[in-house]
C-alpha cells in the first residue's frame, strides 16, 4: 500500500483589513510614532527641595537622595548673609563644580547641556570643604559674584555626592532672590530643583530630567504615507481577485 504524504497546507491568506492593520503599524513606524527608547542616563529628582536657609541664624541641611545623610548645608549667618557649603565628611563627600582656577571657594554658573562627570575640561570639583558666600547685606556674595552670579539670577550649578552605591553626579537650579523677588537678608537664595544620575559614576547633562519627548508628527505627512500604503494594498487585492477569476474561467 502506497503511503500518501499530505501536501503542506497553503499559507492562510490575510484579509485586506488585516493587511491594512499591519500596514498601519508600519506606517506608524515610518512617521515616527514609536515608543520612547530608554536613555543611558537615569536622572533622579531630589525630592527634598525646594530649600532656603532658615529665617534666623542657623543651618538647613540638604540630603540630596533622602537617605538620611547630610550632603550640603544652607546657612543664615546672623540675619545679614547667607552661604551654601558642602559637608564633605564621609560617606557623602559632596562637592561643587568650580572652574579649575579656583583656589579658595567658588560656585560655577553652568549652561544647559554642560556635562557633569569625573572629567570636565576647564572645571573641577573643589577638593576641600567650602562654604560659598551667596548673599551679603542685601548684595550678591563674593563667591557667587566671582562666577558671574547677580541678584535676581536663576541658573544652574553642578555637584557630586557619594552614597552606598558610589559617586553620583548631578545638577541643580538656584534662585538668587532679587529686590522684587522676595529677598530676605540672611536667606537670599533658594534651591528650587535638582537631579542626579542614579547610575553611580555615570555623567549627567545639566537640564536632563529623564523625560523623553515623542517626535512631533506632521499630520499631512502621516496621512500621505498611510494613504499610499492603503492604496497599494487595495490595488494588490484587486489584482489577486482578477487572477483568481481568470483561473476559474473555462478555456
């Protein structure tokens, strides 16, 4: 008895609707509607801000990552001056970004996009403990003024700190209260926000908050692409039906 080998089943044809649905996915990719890709950096927001020096003589602590370790201090120096300094003791070892020409104290004013890392051309992390004079008797303090800060400025600064996972690099925004901006002698400035890279040892760009914008879509362009795809599929479907009809017609 001859064993019959079954013929392989013909692949199931996709309906026009299925093809259009598939094409819609392709069209979405063509027009840039894609899921955001994960970035190499992992910016984490410091949830312990905003902070200002206390209203009377004293110190406010800034614990960047909320782990219970004091990293920086904001000081009211007796009601007429304010300073911002790093604690510096282990395990934090917090430091500010300064220009490499600084020998005493400094507080670099950075631009958006500046890359904060272990190596920064023209800049370093100040190696020792320091308290920068931010404001003094209603004016900008020496350490801030020497780096181009003025009253009323809202700008970026850079820092690093150490926790149980290692050294982390970050950036923050500081507001030097102007005359019309609620300036109070002895307080004088507010840290409004800060982000650090959650990956120990990895750099972070000033202004990077970790949000990924979805590419903008030109509706006219997207519509043109989809019309072309759907039109092509419809034409192919008509040709397939015509070939099928011709094969069924008797000779």
